């Protein structure tokens, strides 16, 4: 009984106390959001001074990428492709917005609690920034400074919002005066945030201006060993087939970098050291470019590529033979008694990629690439120097924004992806893809060109076959081979009858091994299975439907 009465009493007092405060909820939300904008803007400016990766949204995004279970990441890559990074940033901004609203609403009830929530969020950003590979203590600064500013703005705005009307003023009039004052404060905070945020962006661009200029200044020397011209028959003339050489702007991009590292070529250096290195090297780009360069066409593909997927591209690379450089450093492959079987490449953004020393030194054109299709590497593809090794997936061979090569063993060290359920060894699996017709295309009955690409880098492609509706395999015509390290185009003319049909493709590599039809996912060492495309063939004009 007593308790009930107590409850009633509490209830009435709360209802009595609430109406004014409840009206403050939208105001509190505005306070929170504006305070968050101010904090983010200041953090942006601070991160331009520290480094772009330290900006809170980027830092949290990077930390999320590092910790995302492999299944979720593969799902995101499958569903959203390269847009997954944008969606991640959007998601973080949404969460941030929700927390900002909560902090604002909390602050109008109990200011210290709201401010504490803002502070917690600043700590989350700082912790995320510090958790990134290559983090430095000052990476925490943008989030911390942002949180302090955000808390200050929240304090001011909430104060203005909840200030009681001046004594003696007519109630209505005073409230509207305060409202106007609050509105002005909000406006001023937003304008200031926009200005500061813009300044941060400009400063960021200024910070990478040196890198941009250094790339413009790179003059790629003529190769000592030029690649022979691509044989004319390598590119089949079938509408809808991939370009034999993938232009840089169309080349797939897979990496963990939420902001593309922009490395200044003038200060870039590469260190080669570790087990069995009798002559450690430390060289700059000028020295690298002074060495004999080779040019070689190599198809690069990603272990995350689904059967039939887009993460494969073919480019003409210019670079230094990695094996020569390693030999100069005194490295011997395990087969010749060397102690290290793993070459760990690391990048300026803290990626680590482990490659078998044996593979790099077995005579293939494993390159420290500086040029891609006749240009210095684009920033997104690893400027100024990256690795490319024919026959291995990118995650075990193709480190971009390279900074260090360390010799060690597979037993002693797991690189970034290996710590995330991917296999230590990643030789490319024989694959083939139907580029045309596209899935659910509706070609007209009669002669339909079925065409695409097949790849088995460093083994080469010897044969491609196509079948319809599980029928007998039919041999496709192959485009000319451009060495063993690139993909090969194929085409087959189909006398297509009307109706729904499924096309399948399989390749045979240069060793005679036929691409397996066993369907396996990308984890841990690359997808297998045959690419299939379902189409509906429309009856020709001469026929009834
Ligand atoms: N620094 C760095 N290098 C990297 C990666 C990365 O995340 N960071 N991803 C690797 C992977 S998984 C692939 S498939 C290739 C892709 O190279 P591309 O983006 O130039 O196509 O880069 C490799 N090199
Ligand atoms: Mo990859």
C-alpha cells in the first residue's frame, strides 16, 4: 500500500516536472548534433595536421575493418563491392549521429551526463586511432581535441537552451528572446564548424600536395627488358568482352585503406633486412629507378574474388626484378640453403603481406613495380612502389605503398590476412569467367557469341570449354597468349535455341590440369567452381513466341 502511494507520488511529481523539460527534447537533440558537427570539424582540422588516417571516422572505420570477421567482410565485399568503404563510413556517421542526439537529450536533463557521453565517444575514437597499425600517440589527438570542443559547444548550447527567463520579464517575451539567442548560437556554431571542416580539408589536400607533385615529377626510364607488344590476336573482337589490358582507372581495387595513402616519392625509402640478409639495403626511388627495369604483362587477382567476380585485372607493369635486389642483399632461397622462407612486405599504412622467398626467386618476373600501363603507379594502386608476383593472389604478393621487406619464416610470423583466417600460401587457382552474355541477358535465338577470360597465372591457359544446360563440353576458340602470366580471352559461337539456358565455362591450365567444378568459397585460399550464366533466349522475328 505504502509503496503504491509512493509510486503515485513520484509519478505525479515527475509529470509535474516534465512538461517543460520534455519540450526541450528536440532542442537537446539539436544541441547534440551541432556539438558533434563542431567536434568532427575540429577533429578534421587536427587530423590534417597529424595524419589523415587519424580522423575519428576514418580511425573507427579502420579499426572496424581490422576486426570484422572474415565472413562478414566477404559478405560486404560481395554485396557492395568497392562501395563497402563508403557504406562503412556512412554507418559510422549514423551511429555517431544517434549518440550525439542521445548526448544532447541527456545533457538538457543532466549536463554532466551528456558531457560524459561525448567524452566517452572521444575516447572510443582515440582508442580506435591508437589501435591501427603504425599508430603513433598523436593519432589520438584529433578525437580527443574533437571531444573537448564538442563538450564545450554542448555546454554552451544547453546552457542557452535551458537558461530560465530573466526575472521580471514577461514570460512569453523572455522565452522568445532566449529562443532567438539559442538559434543564433546554433547558427554560429554550424557556420564555424563548416569553416573549420573546410579548412581541415584544404589543409589535408595541402599536406598531400608534395606527394602529388612528386608523382608528377617521376619520369619512368625506358625498360632494359621491354615487354614484347601484346599480340594482336590477344584481344578478341566480341562486344562485351573485357579489355585485354585493363586501363588503370578500371582496375579493381582491394585494400584496407579508408584514405588512400599519398606517399611523397622524394622521401620514400625501402629497407630490406632480416634473416639471412648479409647486406641490408636502404634505397630511395631514384636509386631504384637507376637499376635495370623490366616490363612485363601480369594479371593480378584477388583471393576474395567469387567465381565470375570482378576482382581481376591485367596490366603492363614496369619494375625492378625483386630476385636481383634480394640476391644483392645476400638472400638465398631455402632451396639454396637460405634460412628465411617468407618475405614479409609492409606498407606505409601498416599492411603486412607474406610471400614465399622460393617463389620470388624461382626465375619468374616478381617485380617491385613502379609503373602501371606506362604511367607511374596511381596512388590507389600503390605509388610509388608495390610488389607484383605472377601466380600468387594479391593478399600474399602485391603489397602496395611498400616500405619494408623483411626476411623471416612462415613458422615465425603470420601476416595481416593470415591472422584473419586466410591461408599462408595463396597460389592462384585456375579460373574462367563468362563476360558475355551477361546474367539474365535476353539474346535473340541464332548465333550468340559467348566469350570471356580465363587465367592461371604462371601456368598459362591451354584450353577453354563451354557447355549449355549441362550438355557436352564444347571447345572455345582462344585469343593469342601474351605469355603465361596473363589471362587469356576465349569465345565460342552458340547456336542458341529459344528458352531458358545455362552456360558454363571451364579452363585447362598449361600443366594440363582442368579447372575443378567443385564449388568452394573464397576463404581460406580462393574460390573454385565453374562460372555459370543463365540467359533467356528470345525467339527470332521469324518465329511465334
Ligand atoms: N598496403 C596494402 N597493399 C595491398 C592490400 C592492402 O590492403 N594494403 N591489399 C592486397 C590485396 S588483397 C590485393 S588483391 C591487391 C589489390 O591490388 P589493387 O588494389 O591494385 O588491384 O593489393 C594487395 N596489396
Ligand atoms: Mo585480395
